[in-house]
C-alpha cells in the first residue's frame, strides 16, 4: 500500500530551481540525525529510478527541497507550471526491505473534447 507523502502543482521555482517540499513530508524521509540533507531514490511510472537529494536549511526554518537530480527529472518529463507531482512511499515494501521505497508520479491535466483527463507524463527519451 502506498502512502502519499505530498502532492503539489508545480510552480516556476519548482521547474527552474528546485522542488519545494512541504515540511510535513520530512517525517517520511529518513534524514540522518544532525544532517541537513539525504540522498534518496524514487521510481517513476515508467519504472526508472531517479536519484534526488532532499535538503533542509541547517538553521531556523527547515524549508525542505529536492535539489540534486530534480532538474534532470523536470527536463526528462518536460514538466511545466501547473503539472502535478505526487511523491509516495510503499508502506509494506519499505518496512520489509529496511529502506523506504519511494515513488514519484508526474501528471498533467489535459482537455479533450471538452472533458478533463489526467495523464502520466512519460519519459522523454526511451532507454537504449
């Protein structure tokens, strides 16, 4: 079973600099005590693994964000302002394996024949 850690519509900052992450998401990200960043990996809907770094400010308001690796994901999925990213964790698998198993899904709402549809954004380039 998957636990949605956060889901958000992307902003200009999210697609051009870093993905800002809600503070409440930190409870599901295994940040080592005393550290202000952690490497994690998430699988997309195409089955590809994406390495990200979750960073928080060392002092004061943590203001978490995905930094390293995030813009590669944006470029590959051709993300735009208003697209949605959903970051989740597989509850059962993560506990059994000893490390969280994260998933990331990028979607766009499109209108076809007057009806709105949510579609997954596939990878831009197929692997060789």
